[in-house]
C-alpha cells in the first residue's frame, strides 16, 4: 500500500489528532496521477481565499507536492453507478402547512462521517434503530443521510486502496470514487430536492473544519480540467473525466476552476458558535477549500447544486478529523444541523 503525507501549514494553532495509515493514503497519492496542482485534499489542506470568520480562522499555503499527472486509462465505462441506494423504512415524511415536504440532505464519506450520519438514514440495514429525521426536532424539515459502507468491518484503514473495504461497497451510496460520487450525488438530489444540503468528509489533523470556499483548482493546469484533481487510484479511470462523470459534474469542475470559487452558503459563524462551546475539538472556519480530492469534489457539488436549484437555501462542506470519536462527531453534527435549521426557519423557505 502506498503512503504519503502532506503537512498542512497554518497560521493558527491546530488541534492535533493521531494519524492512521490509510488516512494519510486517502489524503493524497503522489505518483499515482496527481495533477499539476499540488494535491490538496483530505488532510485538510486547502487553497487560499477569503473566509467568513467564526471561532477561529486558518490560512493555508498548501503543500510541496510537485508530482506530475499520469495518463488516464482509456475511457470505456459509463456514468451509471451500481449503487442500490437507501431503501425506505416506510416512515412518513413531514408535510408542512404549505403542503410540501422540505428535505435536508446530509452526505458523508469515510468514518467518522458515515457513523455520525447513520441515525438519519432510512435504510433499516444501515440504521436498524430507526430513522430520526421526520420533522427533526420540530424544525419542520425531514432530514435524510447518505454515506458509504466499508466491509467487512467498517474500518477502511485495514484494507488496500481499491478494495471495497477502502473505497466503499458498491451496494451503498457515495463510494470514494469520482464516477460513483457523481452518479450518486445527482440521483440523490434529483430525488430528494433538498432545500438544505450539508456534505461532510474525513480530514487529517483537524477537528471540526467549516470550509469557506470550494473549487478554484487547476491554477497550474491550462489543459484538461479532469487533471485539476488528485487520482482516486480506483478502477480504470482515476480522474473525473468528461466521459465518465455526469454532465452537471463536468460543468461544475470546468466552470469553477483556476481561481474561480464558490463560497459556502452555510451560516458559518452560527455553526461555530453552536459547536465550539461543546469543547469536543477545535472548531475552525477555514479560509480555503476542501481540496482537490474527493472531499473537494463532493463539496463543490453541493455548492454548485445551490447555484442551480432556486429552492436550495443553504449548502456547504465540513471536514471532520479522522481521529474524532463517533460520539463527539455525532454531537457536533447535531449542533451544526440545529444551527443551520434555526438560521432558515422552514416557514420562510419555499417549497422545491
């Protein structure tokens, strides 16, 4: 298994958590098709840019990787994903006084993000204790969560990259793969029409990191936008090529690149104010992006959807430290969600 780390350089003191082998690998894979731009991904590294300030803000300069891109394999696949998606438990949705259901969608990737989102899944195999999302806390929203599973033990750190245990089972949503993420993302948002969308992923030596920007990669790459992104080292095509991702995904990564970014549409100061007093970890409003690996890819999708869907009033990405205990991550996402929904009362949000 390959291992690589890209230390984050920050102007502020960070809460440091223990590393694990695959977390470093998931952060970046130099020599496996890294783009001309230094990989800035799930170690929490980011591209510089202005941010809304909260409890603490950081400024990053990226890393020193100079690995050149490798040639992608010939594209013969389709954009279809084999995921079966989540199945309903039969729980009824909330129909508000306006006669419509207003959905919130949460998305995650590696642990602890998938574990902290589990109570909002309607799939009884993933959440046997039952869906808690109907009119969550009386806010007037139904909350749904989608995330991958990592067989056989739920721990991606003891599986080789490329195995289902590291990338995610094809039987569940949002495998850590550009093609699967693109297909699943659009299927899910087209189905649920979320008025609020929060994407999450695992980062490195961070705590609860609220990303202020997404996109803007490829500053050193005047050519193929697919090469703005770090290789996922999975299956035949390692990059988000035009032929293998959904057209809207391609539009997102070709429009918001080379310094053109989208700002988070989450109430970042309110989230920071709600989560920092819990005292569980550092809470940071990062001045950059989620990077140019799968975290940034998913995060950019959320903000692009916000741009394209008039009914969507809030979207943004949160990086979660890989060493954060599930119980702590669960408390933080609940406080975050509470803050977001309080900032957008359901009665003031139009139907999709």
